[in-house]
């Protein structure tokens, strides 16, 4: 439906923060330099068939060596902030001993950002657990949460005076359920029980780190980034579909939102997972730690979904309900639906239906209005009453780049995607959501996890042979948005 923001020029509130995001393993490379040792992703990349074309993170975008050039690029794009993650395996290669050389890299990066007037927005964990800690049990083990808090403190001791915003985890849903339940991500485990144990210990690690950082630095800006879906029942009048949407929303969104922001796991979800031993991991006092107050909530949004208790009607756009999964192309046709779609520890009877919306190169439906609804819901039900600011910490799209003879990339599809989602953010702001910034995913084409280098999300093209960076049309357009603090009118629209 057209909204006031759907075509004309759209101005954002003063001070709105414009940035781009990356993650350490996806861009840094230098896998065996500076004392770094394996993370679970290095190990996973060596498993035959686990990652597209056997790609790995040893070189990636060589950001470890080219960070100065990349910061200069962000400066040229008029951006205000860089959201990056730090590699735990660089800082504590053996899982416990601090490696000075690792800290020094991030210290240089932060200084470079500050010199270019870019706010350093630091994420402590974007999926690259030191392999040494996986060998001690990984996230399903409670100890990992305590190790994570120690790592957070070591980072803060080194960078606390210079880093503006600290977020603990990126998308614990992925770490828990792609890593330990579907096995599509490192460490490749396939168990509903392990995924749930990991989910609780990720929450505990978030809480322990947040309370430790708060004690060290009461004025710090602290938070977490979660990935969200918007679950719509295919038939809102069918109680079975409504219940499936409740479960999908519960295991994707509320299982993390509620402990952090309301101090309790959702009762319906506790019921649903009771037979999987979830409650046994939750000890007295844990929820108090997990609900340590935060200042910002990072929102990663790519798409929502239509879910049903019934498989999609034959003749629908997606008859078997398996289109567009994370890494599905790699999976056998007869894999259970829950293994190839969003994994859920209680997968029974959750069917994702295609709505026939356009899809990106990931097969994900393009659904900007879902972002408006999501932000308004977060504001009303979770963050607003607690005075927590919302930031979109990731949003973006993979499309295959066509590199012209002159080296340019005219990615109108990616540009239109970001444009539509920024308009959706403004719709949410107009509706009362306290959204303070937006980070495009991603600055550069990079290592797209199980899909290796085959999917490109960058506003800047990466040539993996030469490491040459070329700003795409979407990147040039985004720079004008950041400079004007406004999205320009769509071509042909009224001003
Ligand atoms: C983010 O994860 C990551 O933080 C980032 O590192 C990554 O590069 C980026 O996104 C792009 O993938 O049910 O089949 O429609 C996003 C992970 C994406 C997981 C959407 C759930 C649902 C797909 N989420 N996905 S589907």
C-alpha cells in the first residue's frame, strides 16, 4: 500500500546515524596472522561440502591489511559510523590468554575511524567462536558464557575509552539454531537440544558481559543485535495457522526479546520446548543477569514469512514450501523442511509459503512493510516503555553484480531494495518508533558464510582477484542519502 513516504523525498530526523556493517570473519582475512588461531568457522570451512566451492576466510576482503583504505572509503561515502565485529580468536586464540597483537589491530582500526569522524560501533561476537572453546563444549556449555564475559572485559580495557557503542552478540538465533540445530553454520551440529542449550548460554553470556561492562563504565552505550522475522499466518482465520505463526514468532523473536527485555522466557515457548530439557539449563538468577538494562537494541531485518500448518497448495509459487532457505541449494531434496528453512527446535507442522513476492539472490522475499511493522511492535511492546533506542544494524540484499566494461556496477535492484526499506523505516518513525540509525549490510561484498563468495551484499564491489574496491551505484546513492540525511524522490515522483 502506498504510504506518505513511498515515492517523494523523505527527510530523516536530525542526528540520524548512517552507517554500513561488516563482520570480522567475513572481511578480515589474515586468518593465521597476528597470533590468530582457528575459530569454529575456519574448522567448518574445511569440512567437505559445508561451504560453497570450499571457500574459506583466509583472505576474504583482506580488511586486516586494507582497513585504512576501507575507512577512507567510508569517509568518502559521507558515513557517520562503522559497525564491525572483533574476532575473539584474534584476541584470545586459545580461548583464554589475551593476545596483544590482536588487540592492537582493533586499536589501530578504532583510531583510524575516530580520525575520520566515524563512530566505532563494536560487536563482540559475530559467530566466530575460538575453536579451542568449541572443543570445551562451545555454546551448549555454560562455561562459554563466562569466557565471553572475560573477553568483553579484555576488549573494554583496551578500547573502552574510544569505542562509542558496545553490542554483545550478533543474531544469537543464528549461532544457536543454524550452528547447533540445522547444522548449516559452524560448528555444524544437528540437535534441537544443543541449539536450545546454546540459546540460553548465549543469553547468559550477553547478560554477564553487559553487567560487567556496565560496572566498568556506567556511562557506556550497551546493547545487542537480534535478527527478526515477521510471521504472518497464511490464513488468519484458521486457528492452526495462527498457532504456527505464534510458534514461529516465539522461537525466532520472543525467545530472545523476552528474557533480555522482560526478564522471563515466554511461557508458551517454555511449554513447547519442555520435552527438550530447556528449563534445566536455566538456573536461579540467570534471568536477572540476562535482563541487565541495555541502551540500544540492534535490529537486523531481511524478510518476514507467511506460515501455515498446511503445506502450500500445489500450484502455488512454492509448492513444497522449501524455496529460499539459508544454503538450501546445497541440501538434498528430501531433507526435512525444518532443516532447510528457518530451523526451529520444534519444527513439526511449520510450513513456509511463498507469497509470490520478488526475491533476492538469496531466495528471500522482499518485504519492506514488514520492517515498519517490526519496528512499531518493538517500540510498543519492548523498547519504548524502557527508553531503549532502536537502530537498524543490518538490512540489505544479495544480487548478482553485472560488472560493466568500464568496471562500474549499476545495481539498481540493490538500490531499490535499500530505498524501499529506508522508506519503511521512516514510516515506522512517523508512527512513533524511536529509530536512531541505519546500517546497510554490507560495506563490501564479503564471505557469505555457507554460501562463500557466491553472494554479493556490498554497496561496494570486491574483486577477489585484485582486492580492488569499486563503489556500486547503490553505494553512490547511499552516500547522497547520508550527506542529505534524506532519501531523494524516486525517479519520476513529485518532490
Ligand atoms: C545476517 O544474517 C548476518 O548477520 C550477516 O553476517 C550475513 O552476511 C547477512 O545476514 C546476510 O545473510 O526463512 O529462508 O526466508 C541473516 C540471517 C536471514 C537468517 C534470513 C534467517 C530467513 C531466511 N537471517 N533468514 S528464509
